[in-house]
C-alpha cells in the first residue's frame, strides 16, 4: 500500500510546474499544469493533513494522465518535469512547438 504526504506532494508538484488554480475550494487545493501557456490538466489535494492513500493516488494519477507508479514517482520526485512532459507528449496531450 502506498501513501503520500499531502504537503510534500503539493510542494513537489509545484516544483514540477504545477500552479495554484484560480478556482478556490474550501476542502481542496486545486493545482493545474500548463504547457506553452495552454491548460493541460488539473488535480486536487485535500487541505486536511491525512496521508494520501491508494484510492486518491489512483484518482490523482488518472487526472495527471499517468499510471499509479509514475504518479507516485512524480509526487516523490524521481520522475522529472521533463520526463512528465515527455509522457504527456507521447499521449498527444501537448501542442507541439511550431
């Protein structure tokens, strides 16, 4: 069973280029990922301090277009921003530079 620390996950995703959404929520932090100034995806992290368990890890991985293990690597940092962008590009989710 995997668990993630929500504060560390939030910090690490921000370091990978995620930004806080202008859409506010009382119970979650919504963060978004943009590429070449275009919206690509968003996910959310609970404000409470409980660890992020398997169920939420799976939901966040789907929102980030990753399998569960790649998402855990993204959240814990072995997966770099460049590798994340490469995965998204392979899935056809990013506009290719002109």
